[in-house]
């Protein structure tokens, strides 16, 4: 049975995501001071990469990927309508020409509709939202990415005594292995965050 009783795991969207101004105040303000290390720089290896940002929020990472990959293609996905509008306005302000923005549902990122080869599938501070992560990654991600696709999952590490909406790196690794992926890298991160890099194990689903 898939574990889904982690106390940090949310069912669906946090209601306050409907307030894009509040989200931007949290997700975009002074973030360079705590958002360490340079996750985007660690993941980019070529100039023309295609990046999917799953759970893109206000577009903080979308903007960074867009600027660092002017020859690349960035696809921002999020289920929250107010954040889709926010990102579209951000794009209209003129800084994200190589970005496309798509509203998805909570249970399906719609990768089958994209018709692109994906170099990086980035899941930043969003993994804890997936209610059934093994099934989600096995059925909605695995079939629609390539063997070369880097699946990068970044999040806060749980800290004893602090309430944090997150899932431990150990749990993410366990669930991703069950979904048919293998950990290929774990770049050095700030003490209270993690960055896990996976690739799919070709044609192999690991049984639960
Ligand atoms: C904590 S925010 C992180 C946003 C962004 N990745 C960042 O780091 O700034 C989590 C995001 O996940 C989105 N989200 C919630 N449930 C989701 C789901 N089932 N699938 C994809 N995204 C989801 C929310 O709407 C929100 O934008």
C-alpha cells in the first residue's frame, strides 16, 4: 500500500493559493536570501533545454529558467487559476517570451498534451501536494517523459519541532523508486532543503 498518512501532505490545493498577491508576497519576496543553493544553475546543462515546471506557482522558478535558457522552452503548469492569471500577467510584462503557461488538474499534469521532449521536469516545493504520489508519477509522469528527462524534486526538509508542509527526502526517494524511477543525483543543498534528481528506469515499474 502506498503511504499517504504523512502529516505534511495536503489534499489538493491550499486555499490561500487563490490569493495570488499573498502567494507572491511569500514565494517571490526576498527569496534569493533563503532559496539556496542555485537550483536552476545546477540543473541546466545545455542552452536549448525544454523545462516543465510542475506546480509553478507565481512563476519564481519559471522566470529564472526563462532568463537562463533564452534559447530554451519553459512550460509552466499549475492547477490554481489565480496563479495561472498571475503568471500570464508576469509574462505579459515582457520578461518570459519563451514560456507557455497551462492550467492543469490536481490529478493530471497533462503531459500527454504537450507533445515535446522534456529535458527537465522540475517539481519545486510542490511534491507534498500529491495525494497518491506513486500512482501519480507512475501513471501520469512516467509514460510521458523520455529516458533522458531529469526529474528534479526540491523541497524543504522536515525540521523537528517546526510545522512544515513537506515530505522527507527519504520518503520521496522511496515513493519515486516505487513509481519506477531511480535517484541519479542529490546535489549539495542548504541544510534545511533538498534537491533530488531522478530518471526513469526504462520499461520497469517497481511493484509496491
Ligand atoms: C508551495 S507552492 C510552490 C510554487 C513554486 N514551485 C515555487 O517554488 O515558487 C505549491 C504549488 O503547487 C501547486 N499545486 C497544488 N496542488 C498541485 C497538484 N496536485 N499538481 C500540481 N501543482 C499543484 C499550487 O497551486 C502551488 O502553486
